[in-house]
C-alpha cells in the first residue's frame, strides 16, 4: 500500500495503483461489485514506487511508475484482454522517481517526471513514432514531486518542487514554449504538491510548508 494513486472511472468505480513493499512489485486494485480485484502489474526487480494511475475512455487503467532496479520511468496499460503491457518511457539515466500521468481526450498518455541524474523536470508524450521527451525546467535541481494536469485544449500544466531553493514552481505549455513561474518562496515549501485546473484552465495547488509544518493552498486569480 505504499505510494498509492487513485482515480475513478465513468461508473465511479475506484482504481488504485500502489507499491507492494514486501515483494517489491507494482500492484493494482479495482472495485468490482462488493469485492476488490488485485493484480500484479510488474514484478521483475524492484518496481512500482511513486506510481500514477488514470483510466481511458473505456475505463481501462494506465499507470506510470519508477523502476528502481534499472533507474527507468515505465508505463503500463491494461489491454482489452485483461493483460498488462509495459514499456520503458525514459531510461537514459535515473529517470521517473516521481511521475504524474494524465490522458488526453483520446486516451494518449502524457507524463511529467523527475530526471534525478540531472536535476531536471521532464515531460513525455506518446506519439505514433514513440515517446517524445522534452526538458521543461533545468534551472538548478528542479522537478521533484511533479503534479500534471491537462486543460480543455490538452495543454499540460505542471506544479513541482525546486529543490535548490526549496520553492514551489509551476509550468504551463503555451503552444510554443514552457512558461515557468514561481508560486511560493516563503520558507521551505512545495513538497507533496497536488495540482488541479478549474473549467477555465486556471490552476490551484495544495502543498506542504515544511518550515511551519502547514498545509498550504495557492490559486491563480
């Protein structure tokens, strides 16, 4: 039950991805009637930490997660036959310790994640030719604990931690570039952040103020 991620499908049924620390596997639970159906998604080595789950238009789950053994960012999807297909999204160095997954209106995956080796915030999207990966922010040690949301146009918005300055930052794709702004720099802030967008695409973020031990909330007016 470590590192859980929860989403609800079109019938309000719960889908949960999580880490089985005893067996060091990525696991998945879904509600079926009065019962929980439990499945092992990936199990070679130590995999499944910091997962993020979403469901597509057919209520099939998709999960991004960290492969600790190989230092890779991985992605799993459940097929119509009920089997899991896993792929490596980024494996150049130590990638994906923290990831956040969102799906477009057509079910195409988008992932924000942390490049731990270089201290960068990265973003990946799946295209017909494969995964396309870009660096969002490389100013200092940035990108840990990202939270991703897509607006009505499918453009990504990401909140994340700047570990160099202990600040909370926010990035959004304008259509041609990443616009990056500082959300909060008052003390040691920004850990365990969570981002949501309203119907107009304006962001709201909850996060931890480590200096004062407080829960904080920020929104763009």
